[in-house]
């Protein structure tokens, strides 16, 4: 019984690791906003799971109008950046690179700022 429980635990852990490792690193285009000391990107709902192929003001506006937007949290690591360094981009259209996992973008890296 104990061996079966350990085997089941091992299979669950290995399966969850495989699922989280399958997330692809993509480019994401959206408006940066900050709320309660956390950074978010307003993505067009069409971009969920596939990333943003066209990062331009016109392309983002079209996708956001068609499908609406949602705030997705940007998770920063201390080695790469902190929220304080991103404040200058508040309400700017930005492009970032990272993996979409558990409702947020992890391993966030700044690509470019398109302005307001």
C-alpha cells in the first residue's frame, strides 16, 4: 500500500512538471498597468495561449476591440527586474517575452516600448 501511494505521488509530480514545462516562450503585446504594487499587461483575449504576432498600436487596438482585454500579471525575478523599474512604462504599449503559466507571464523580459 505504501509503495502504491509513493508511486502515485511520483506519477502526479512528474505529470505536473511535464505540464508546466510544456509552456512555450512567446512574445506578448499589451498595455502595461500597475495596481497594488504589481505589474500587469492588458492583453487582447485573442492572444491567450498563442502570444501576440503583430505588436503594433493598430494591431493591438484591433485585437483588443474585437475580443476585449484582460489584465495578466507579469512575474518578475529579482535578477531580471523589479516592478519599480517598470513604472516608467505605465499606460504604454509594450512588448515582452515570457511563458504563460498559471494565469500569469513568468520569466518576463522586456522587448520594446511603443509609447502611449
